[in-house]
């Protein structure tokens, strides 16, 4: 008899897993608490404007190609490579830096700030390249059965990388570059992934390699939600049932297995296997009452920063801005040092702006722009009260208007704001943490909550807080890893 699988959560990890398993012969049902699938990779429509709610671009686009190749289907959406990758506006500077993969062009952006930039960057990126490829299959794309198994795999990584385990991302940049601007811009990949370069291990400079040399950055023609729509079409083809507006509130288990999960309306979902696409640490504590994952213990772990997001429909075309933009202050070190522990909204906030209408005109009415603004802020452990949200919105919009030379505040046609409270409620993000558990050395590999439950033999996890980690392509890799586990442990028939 065909084995049945219930997947709890229709984020990218859950949908990718449903895709792989359904094409391998499993009978799959997906249950999702929200009215639309996609998790953080979701869509907001209002007053003629269409916004990507969460991710707006990604690296390692080939992982999406692998996903669809693995099931023998053409990729059901069109990838657009970003060029330039993004722009960076630093307060007090008369330059707007355009960040290119072409190092000769990038050297021109830093002319007068970093002597011999191209040679320095090549040397820096060579080290990042080596650590990426030396860990890709040993650590990232591998299941671990125990901490000892993980440590044995770590021992196969060339020893020349060992010093990077004890340096921070920023310290590694200081070894190669003199310019503060170069170091700040190269470290943004860590900062906007919810950490700071001053407490992130330098091994993560491999992210600079993925963005600047290996694969660049990509988005999707017509908006990021086309990824979800493409997967849904293929799931429908395989008869996968997706139950929306269905929140799981209880798990029933017996003899070392999950037997059924129960929704808030009392609907029961029985299956042979279960996959959880919710935060793997939070779920273990809330639904399985694991002592290791009580709120008190979860609060002591390292979590990524929370998202504070603004979605604006603006009348008129804004010429002083590109599709992907970072707006920074002139106090990077002080800002990074305080952002994790400040109980008030950040002063002179750092933020990212995505103007999808620059590349996808259909996302806004003619003659208008749609702006998605992301400001990383402290999670709800540190700042639980967001009654001052309007003040932060006003400060960001005032600053942005001045920097791009456009009166944004007086041309707003529609506006939606999500504080960390909304993010926590919508997507069950622990304390509003935007990308789940952080990636310090004590929270990677087998030190992360495992993608196979430690007590229940038919329960698996996929998503940001399990292995291999956070980010769209990494979660897609995660779906491959648990599919391999399930196939090895529970064949489809």
C-alpha cells in the first residue's frame, strides 16, 4: 500500500518536500494555517499593487533547477539574474555604490577608497571559494545521525580552514581590505541574514563567494510568488491535497510514532509519515513538550533578527532608486553592536528597499511604484512592545525620501506595516525571529535541531531552524535531505 505523508506547513521547505515525495510515489497532504501557501515566500495584494511579503531575491539559483530536474519537470518560472546585484547608499557619502559580479567594474566603484581592490578581492574570494566547495558536500548537503557523525565529517574538511572558525566575518575582512566602505558592503550578506559580522564566524565569507563569483543573485520574472505558483501547479498534477486555513494544534503519538495531528476545528489528519515545516525547535517544545526546547531554553539560544516590514504603493516614478537597494547610516559598528539588545526602535535605522516595479511593471498601476522595505530589528525577547511602530515608519520614509530625492510620504496610495508581532503570529516565528536559529558554530550541522525527530520514528523536519539552515536555496537542499532520509527509512510502498 502507498505510504501517506502529512506535511505541516506550506512554506518553501514543505512545498519542495511535497513535490519530491509526490513524484516518488508517496500520497501527500499539506496542511497550512494561512489562507495562502508559501510561508514567508508569500504575496500581498492591495489597491492594485502586488508585493512579495518576504524574500525578494536569492543566491544559488541552480538549487531550484536541481529540484525540478530531480522530478523530470522543466522549471515552471523564469529566473532573472541581477546585474548589478544591488546598490548601497551610505549616509554622508556622495556615492551610491553599485555592486557587480564583474570585479573590474566593482573596482571602479571603489576607486580612490581601496587601492588594488581587484587583486585583493580575488585573493579574498579564492579563500571563500575554497571553503564553500570544501564544505558543500561534507557539511551542507549531508544528513548527520549524531554529533559524532557530524564531527567526523568536519574532520575531513581541510585543516587550512581551521583558523576561520576562530575569526569573525569582520576580522576576516580586515585581513584583506582597508576601506571601511568595502568591509561594510561585503558584510551586508551577514547583516541582512539576521546576524552581524562582528559575531558571525568568518567561514561565512563563503556567502561573498556565492554572491560575487559563484552564482550571483536571482529573482523571478513576475514576482517571487511565481515560485510557489509553479510548485502548486505540479503538486496539483500529482493529486496532492493542500488544506488551507487549517492550523494544527495537537499531535497524538503512540509507541514511538506520530499517529495523527489535529486542527483547531477538530479535523484529524492520519498518515504513515509526518513532516513539519514549522520552526523545528519551537515545534518540539510546544507540541512535543521536550524539556530541551522549553521557552526558557529557547530564549537562551541565538536567534536571527526580526523583520520590520513596510509595503508601500507610491504615486509617481522614483528615478533615484534601483530594484534592490541598501540604505545604511554612518555608524555601522555601533549600530551592529546595539541592534540585538535595544529595547527601543533603532535610531537612524539601516534598511533594505526592493522596488519590484522597476523589473516587474505589472506589480504596480501605471505611473506608480511598489516599495517593499525591510528593517532588521531586535526580536520580541528584547523588544516585545511595538506601539512605537509608526515612529520607525516615519523615520524610514523621511530618510528614504531625502536620499532618493522624492516626496514619498505625500505620495503614498496604500500602506501595510508588519511588526515582529505580526510576523510571529502569521508564520509561528519564535519571538518574531525572521530566519529562525542563527548560525553560530554551536548551532550548525548536528548542533542544530535535527531533521529527523530524536524520539518519534516517523516524524521529520524541514525549514530554516533545522539542517542545513536558513535561506531559500538552503531550505530547498533541506527538502532533498529529508526526502533521502524518508526513502531510506520508509519506502513509498
